[in-house]
C-alpha cells in the first residue's frame, strides 16, 4: 500500500503544534498586559466634570491642604466629596462673579449638590477604608499620584487587585511618616526600606492578604 502522507508531514505537524503553543501563550500574555493597560484601566485619562476643577491650581497654586476639602479622610472609610459651601468659603469673595463658577453659585443657592464624576471608583465588592490607610502611613500621592500637577483629575494606578496586594505584601516599600502623609511633593528617601520597616513596627502594620480583608 502506498504511503498516504509525505515524509515531510511529520515536520509540518511539529511546526504547526509548536506554532499553536506559541500562539496560545502569546495570546495569554497579550491579554494580561492589555488588562493592565490604560486602554482598560483608563489610567491617565482625564475625567470630564460638571465644573473642570483643577487640583493643580488649588493644591500647588494656592497651597490648599487635602483635608480642607476631603474632611473625612482621617476618620472615615471615604475621603468625602466637599459640599458646595466649602467652595463658597473662598469663591464668595474670589472670582465671585465669574460666569465659569455660575454652577457653583447655583448649587449653593438652590442647595442642590454638584454631581461630580467619581475618578477613583472601586467595584462595589471591594471594601476600602481611607482612614486605616492614612493612619498607617500611606500617603495620598501613593495612590492618587501627584494631584498638584493635575489640571484635571485622572488615575495613575490600575486600581486592580495585584496593585493592592503589592503594598499589602511589602508595605515597607510605600510607608511614610504620618506627618508626611498629606505632603504632595514627598520623595521617598534612599533608605526607604529601612524607614518602611521601622514604620511597619511603629504603626503596627499587618500584611493582610486574605480575601476577606477587601472582599466582605
């Protein structure tokens, strides 16, 4: 009986099998990195707001501390969105007749909150407490980036689970003294790991990595 397949069929089959394995592996790697990319996470994408509030102007330009607007950040699970009255504390006198700020004045006069678009929006199944992190020495810019350089607000991190776990597993890489938590231009020292290790002990920071820590 004559041979059905040419002897080269074995080589072709091996090449096709190797190619299939490479294709599957490459697809998995591609999907992994696409999932972390700004295309999916929307990192570095400025969000459009009802009023284009500039952190760069208010924080860097005017030197306003984070806690002036986000009053609950040290004692609550949420940082809190400032009420319109907080804006009017200044803008009743500064740019008081600017057409640009008419929505702010209308909100204050009508007692109707401005519908801000949330930028750092975690899924509903994720529990996150601002006060715990702030009081353990996690700086605002560690998660939110240099807000003093943002004319419009955007995220700089993926907010994905592996990003959270990196800090939970090795907090010494990120902790800073509590006195510097709200310092927006804080620079980690050359001996960050030594400082962080000391703060882990001093602030009694636990390496919480169980599922129930964040998923309750």
